[in-house]
């Protein structure tokens, strides 16, 4: 298993909002470069990957 996505984003200076930190509220949902959506709070960058491109959603209610 790779490094937690939220830790990698934080180190890169990218803020990903969170809510429940269990993947239930989807506040941290990001879209991967292949179009799949994941909850960043329960996801990791796959081991051995040098980079991972994600798209952040904007929700003014969070």
C-alpha cells in the first residue's frame, strides 16, 4: 500500500477538504485522471507511482 493521499497533498501544499475522515460524507472526493472518483481520506497513492493526477471538486457548502 502506498502513502495516504491526504498526506501527499498536504506536503505538496494542496488543500483537500475533509469531513468525516471515513469516506462517508464525500467532502474529500477527488477525480482521478481516468475519471474514477475516490474519497481522498481513505485512499493512498499506489506504491511505486511517481505521480498521481487528481482533479479537485469545488463545493461552496463545505
